[in-house]
C-alpha cells in the first residue's frame, strides 16, 4: 500500500490486491484503512519516480507503435494499421502483456475504437454501457452528482436525451463531450502525436543480440528501408535517431544531424556508422528503430545526367562528417553580430545549423567600430591604396584578452613598449587609438571603454592591443592593458 | 635574407602607376624563370616594370609553412594572399594553436566564406584536413598545428599531398613552433614578419606588411629568400629593411 501526504494526514495512493481485499481503497485516509485492518503496511509513494518510469516506458513502447502518448499514469498508443504486424490485435495485446510481465509490471491493456473507450476498458471491465460513470474521466464532483441522480452507468447516460444532459452539465468538463469521445462521435486526437509520423524503420530481432556489431548490422538493413520511405514521401533527413531497445526495457539512442537534407544511403550509413558502434548493448538489443525525426522536403533528385558534383552539397556533406566526428560545436561558420565589441561582433555558429554556402555575408558590425574621424585618410596618388575596414581588424583574436604590461610616455599617450608572455616587445610603429565604448545597454555600468592600438614591434610583428579605461573615469583605478589580436 | 636582397635598393615592381589598370591574374602573367629571378634578386634591382611572380607549385598540392615565431601572425597575410575566395575555405586549428596564437577572426580575413574546425589534437586536425582536401568544392584547406606532434609524420603529410593533387584543392599545413622535420610537402616556406613599409601619410603608423619569405625546399623551384609585400593582388619584392629608406625614396619618385 502506498500513501501520499494529504491535507489531513496520509492518503492512500495505490493498493496491492491483498490490501484491497482488506478494505483499503485509493483515495481513502490511511487512518481509516488502519481502523479496518491495523496490519496494513504503508509506504510513501514516489510520484516523480513513477512519472519517470512511465516516461521511459513510453519510449520503450515505441517498439509497437510510433505514436505513444503519456496519459496521466498510463500510456496511449495509436495502433491503427499496426496490429497486423504482430499477428492481430489479440496477439498484440498478448505481446504487450508478456513484455510488461518480463519487466515485472502488470499491465492493464485494452484496445478500443476510441482512446476514451480504451482508457475506460483498461481500468473497468465490462461492456461500455455497463461501465460506471467514473469511466468517463469526469470530475469527481460531477461523478458524485450523477450517482446521486441515480445515473450509475454509462448506458444510463446514453439513454438520456442529449439536450437535457447538456443543459444540466454545462461546465468545462462537459458530460456530453465525454460521452461523445467515448462513443467516437467526437474526435479525440492523441495530443502528443504528430499528424505526420516521422519516417521510421524498425527491426525486431528473434533473439537479443549482445555483440557490439549488432547495431551496425541492423543499420545495414534499416537504412534502405528508411530511404525507401523518404523517397516515397519526397523527404530528406536532417536528423536521424538510431534507437536500440534493450531486453531489460531500457533504451539506447544516438542521433546525427546533417547540414542539408539527404536520403543517400551511402552518406547516411557513413554518418551513422560510428554512432551505431558506440551503442552499448548491455544485456542485449532485441529491437532497433531508425527514425528521421527532422526532415525537409526534397524532390526526386538527380543532379544531372553527367556526374557533376554540386559544390554546395559536397560542402554540406563535409560539414556532416566533420560535425559527427568532432562534435557540432567544433565545426563553425562565422556569423557577424551587431556589436562594436570585436569578440562579440565576430561570432561563430555551428556549421550544421547555418545555411550551407551562406557564409554569413559581409560583417555588419566591423565598420561600426571605426569612427570616421579616426580612420586614416588615404588620398595620395601613390602609396598604398585606401585600406578597407577589414584590414584594420586582426586576422587572429585571442579567445580571452591577455593582460600585458605597457610602458608609455604619458598615461593617456601611445604605448612605447610592452611585455606579453614574459617577452619584451619594443613598439616601433603605432596607430590609434580607436575608441570602442562599452555597450551600456548590455554590459554592467562598471564596464570601461577600450582604446585599441595597432602596434608593430621591432621585428615587424603587428599586434592589436587595447587600454581598458581612462584615468579618472570613475570606474576603477589605473587603466589596464590587454593583448587582443595578431595581424597577419 | 642578406644573401638575397643585399644591394637591392629599389622596390621591385614598385611603379604602382605604371601597372596596367586592370591587373591580370598572377597566373596569367609571364613568368620569370626562377633561376633568372634568383640571379636578379642577388645581383641588382629588377626593372621597374618587371613582374615578379612568387614561386608556386604547378598544381594544387600540399605546402608547408613555418611561422618564424609562434607569436608572429604575419604568415597569415602571406598565405591568404595566395588563396582564392570564390569557394569556401576550411580552416583547421588544433587546440594548442588556438590557445597560443589565437583563433582566426573573420572580420580580419579577406573572405567570410569559411568553415572553422577546432581539433582536439593533431590527429583530429589531420583527419579533418584530409576530409577537407578530398572535397573539391573548397578553395583551400589550411591547417594549423602546434609543435611537432607525433601524428604528423612523413606518411601523414604525404597522404595530404597526394589527396590535394588528386582533388585540386590547395592544402596549407601551418606549423607553429615546430621544427622542419621530414615532410611530404611540395613547397616548404618559412615566413617571418619584417618591418612594414612606411605609411604614406603617417610615418609613425604601420604601413603595408612585409615578410621575409624563405623557400627552403620546393619541387621544381630552387630555394630562395625574398623580402615581399602584397598589394593589389600581386606580390612585390621590397628592399631589405636596412636599405628601406633609400628604397622607398626611389619608389616614391619612380
């Protein structure tokens, strides 16, 4: 017997069969039950643990149907068009019961025309008209009212005129609606179920496979099946999930993403091979499923009659392969942000997400940091042509600016010499400062402005250093100097 | 560098105004044969109108570039001047290279159309480079490796070179803080920054970047050392910086 804490002491949450015969009922107070039989054993219930278990079982139940919905303390599966795969509805129920029994769970299973009827039949035995009104999943208050009115079964409600029922019970939890849902007069879609189940290929094994290559071998058979489905629906996969169902009810899964929609078996196999090898069989897999859970429409594709590789697709494939092996966070494309701060302006985005071949266009924020007054003027007929803005930015940026010691003639003047990583650099040439104010709308008010200098040391190496703050700006003591980038 | 450029007192090809208004692609220009070039570079100034072409491999292949110092980012300018921007660029950096000399900064690069790969170690970096080199839709693959990793041996470089030649994608192996051990690269450069040219308007500001480029091994080219700058899609020889003032005066009056 399990209990939860109620307002007036523990309330019985669930009972074993033995406890039920001794008068314990879910919803009753523990003290009342103990009064009937003091020998009852009560343990605290664990609703979160139960929910987690149900959620795990919901994934596991994907072995029978692609549409599984968690419904309170139960699961709802849409088995339309599925049952024949298991040898009919009766065989399906037997299979489910056996599998749940193997997990040590007693499952109450019912298949019905409507979800509401299945819910009721799984909990109350008998024909629909003979079911108690509680089987309609109504509010307990309404159930109590109905019972007081003498309407004890669903059949009694069906016999009543609809209009009278609708007038009497007008609340949100309408009795007529509940009745209609059960009798199939009104649709009750499984809410979690997508309208369009994702393309999916499943493989059930005769015996649990414990060897490491099991997943890879299953993949060889799953990919052609999935590709056939994708072709049929004119889709290309953007993300694929390989799921291995273990005998003990746990599930191992891993997914790969692609940069452009693809349904080429060879490419998909190459992407998934590593993931398949990494799935741990533990006690053995007895079923596999390969789901394209993110797809995009892809027309029937043949590039051209002659084999002419399309650049964009090749790049996308390269990105896929790199991302799968090195991780999507390590394969990046530049993405400019509207910001004056250099480290913020030149952002990166995972290449697998950003549009292929896009490249991000010209950086918008680069020019912004350069005030016209500070930009050197180049009007001479000879000499270097006017520098474009990009030349003013270093080709490399340190991930985190490093503090340097700077010797300067005057605190606000140009730097003369700096020490970076314990090496002394004499500054031979210097250009600047280029002042970048803090972004007050984003940064804390204590952020200090930066004065950037392009400096060249005696050996010709050029660096981008900045002084953070000014003397007397009221935001700290003496300004600090930082090394931020290297020019190429 | 003294071996090459001593006595070279004129900015080669420096007559900026004498250049055709629409400079042709470097590859289309008449090539000065490398021996002649070396001779000229040693013996005297190049004629003001003469073109000078950087020694390049006959086909796209693996080139190795040693940064003279890990904290010297100058090589990037030299390298990027030779890389096309029409197609995307794959830039691989290993973790140590990023930590020691910074991550690439797209606003400072000629093209934003690139894919950046952060590799855990040299093995991953070489794998990513090889994947990239096989992809003909890239304009070039640049891989930066720190030090002398064990994974970078003759076989690895040879594989890259063969793959690059087969697919026609130029591959640059950049070595930061490494030593020039056995390698299958067809051209091996050592690039150091040199003091930049004088800024025409502000003598205190850095001008056009220059490099001391040392080609110490190349297939089909004699090795050589040059002081170079890059301007308007072309490389130009510059006077060694000890003679710079004289050279630049001549340049401005040319």
